[in-house]
C-alpha cells in the first residue's frame, strides 16, 4: 500500500430514503357498487448502512464520495399491496472505523468486526394505507398517511488502524525498514525524518503458515500529544494495536530518556495505552559488538523486555517474531 492510497479520514453527506405514501384506494369491482378501502402501505425508505470488511485497510475507495443517498420507498397500491422498499446503500469500511457527527463531534459508533453492519441513516417508515383507518362510523376513509421523511446529515468517518502489533518510535528509528523485512509491505524508506507520513500495514508471516498484522505508525516527536509533528494524526492509530513494539536506535544518545519521552506522549494522549503489552527493540544493533551490548544493557529502561535487532543484517528478527507471537497469544 502506498502513501497516496492510504486515506484514513473522509467527510460525507448521507441521506436515507423517504417512506412511501400510503394509498387511498377504494375497492372497485363489477357488480360491487360501493367497495370498501383497500389502500396498501407505502414502502420503507432505504437505509445508509456501513459494513465492516476485514480485507480493507483504507478509506481510499470512499475518497471522492461526497454524497451518499438511499432510494425512496414506493407508494402503496390497491388490494392492500405494499409499496416497494427503497434501495439500501451500503458503504464498505475497514475494521477500526469510527463514525462521528460532523457538527457535534460525538462518536456515533465503531465497526470492529468483519461483516458487522450498522445503520448510519435509517430510512423513513412507509405511510399506512386507508385500509387501516376503516371503522364502524367511517367505512370509506379517503385519507392515508404520508411516508416518514428521510434522515440526513454530515458525518466524519475515521480509521484507527486495527493491528496486532504497532511500531512506536521517533522518526528514523527503523520502523519502516523492519516492516519491509518481515512483510510484503513496501513503505517509503529514506535517511531523513518523517519519511513515513501515513501508516503502513503488513502481514507478518510466522511459523507453520501462521501470521499477524503489523502497523508502522509514523514517527512520534516530543510534544506529539499537543499536535506537534501531526501528533494527533499519528497517535490515534496506536489506540487499536494489541501490542506496542517500541523501537529506539542503538546510536541514541540516551535510550532510557527516549523511551520515557515516547511513553509520556502516549500517556498524555490516552492513559489507557499504558495498559497495552510493550516490548522494546534496540535497532541498528549490527554496529554493536558484545562488549558494547553488555555496557548498554546497564542503561536500558526498567520494566520492559528489551531485544537487540538489525533489520538490514537480519539480526534477532526471528527471535523478535517469536517474542511478539508469544505476547499476542499468551492468553490462549
């Protein structure tokens, strides 16, 4: 998936269909001089429905969809026949999609399961035909209900990446390189900060044809929780990852301080992120010999397991996948 194809935010206008008009028909038949009411009900207006699709990772297919409208319900007919229901409009979205009211910013619902369906705008109910209004004192009612109006509004559809492992680190920590090595994803890689401007997702193949999903979250900087460096844009994708893999390069001036800054940014954004399982990988460790590693181990952060890896030299990659797999499946 390329940066240009990854869209995680859209704003659309959605409108359901109006309910159909109830019929005011009076029965007409040869040799029956005054037939009674037999007007049918109007059909239901079409819904706007969002449906989860586990095969999608982006909202790119909805990028140019500014307006979405469902079909109107048909009018009722004679012989108590009900009008046709309006055509429902389905919008397929990736798992991890949240929907907000564009005016109030209230979260309306989230979609986290494959084929899960949620009605965004409910179609108007069809009006009752005059058959329903007959009585002993009014045997030929000449009125029926109109259909209920449509429901419409502006909505924000946002995607929070739903992955097993989220990569967390400063720019140029080696996140994109790791993802390119362990999966078929082809993120942009270069020797400057903020190479990755949008999340990349890859399927990591594991032993015995098993796999898990890894997301490369764009680099965090100090002050990201305040919006610096597009911090809010980056941080929200971390919320839906089961396990967080912190990545700090071996040439960092102070690994313990860097880890503390990263952890602090997550806590300020959402304290619940600290409850997720965490693992620390020291990247670019092919430049280290055993003596340097031993010295660094004395300065590593406490309370988190640490591994030394090198994506370029393929050092510690299989061991890293083993540890991540164990963390993801510890409950099982």
